[in-house]
């Protein structure tokens, strides 16, 4: 009986948390390379300011960012859901090792897909810039496609809010 109540509470909290995160993620704007919270939909990160981008370059990079976030939105939701499922499996009094490993494999696959899409967009963004502009970028700059909750180079919307800790995505 106690385990059922605990399971119900954990599931309820997970659903509410997921709903709040989805709402919060939908409101995030573009962040700065390796800096805190996003600055809203029309913000062009500081590290692009000194590059003297042409209007064509600016439009292409903005378009690339928009397309990236359309493509990865469902992938990020799937990753979050898998993390919740994995956490629920680990909360069991005696976790089923096979189920936990399988869920971790599923999560790792989704995270790898996100990392590949992120890398692909970084490469595409660098193709838009000239070699001189690339040389002016900060070391390790992800051009706005960084890990949202990882350390540094967060790209769009990354910050220390919501209390998830490091490496959420």
C-alpha cells in the first residue's frame, strides 16, 4: 500500500514537472555563448556583434537556428520523458536491472541523436561564416547550438534556472 502511494506521488510530481518544463522551454529565447538565461526571440548573441555579419549571413544563421529548434523540440521532450521513466525505475525498492539498462540505452540513443543534430548545425553555421569571422569567435563557441543545461556554450536559452542541475539534455 505504501509503495502504491509513493508511486502515485512520484508519477504525479513527474507529470506536473514535465508540464512546467515544457511551458518554460517554450518561452526561452536565445542565450549567449556560455552565459546564463536566454534573452528572448529577437536577441542576436553578443559574440556575433563584432563579426560584421552581412544581412544574408544573419538571415541564414537565424533560419538555421529556427529550423534546429523545430527539429529537436520533440527529441528534447522524448529525452526528458526517458529520464523520468529511468528515475521511476530507480525508485523501485528492488530495481529491475534489465529494465534500467534498457531504459538507459534508449536515453543514450536519444542523447546521441541530439548531439549529432547539434554538431551538424554548428558545422552548417560555420559554413556561413568567413574564415576571418570564425577566427574571432570565442574558444569552444557553439554558435547558439550548445547544450542547454550543460556547462558552458549553452546556446539558446541555457541558464541555471529550474533546478535541474548539470547535463539535463
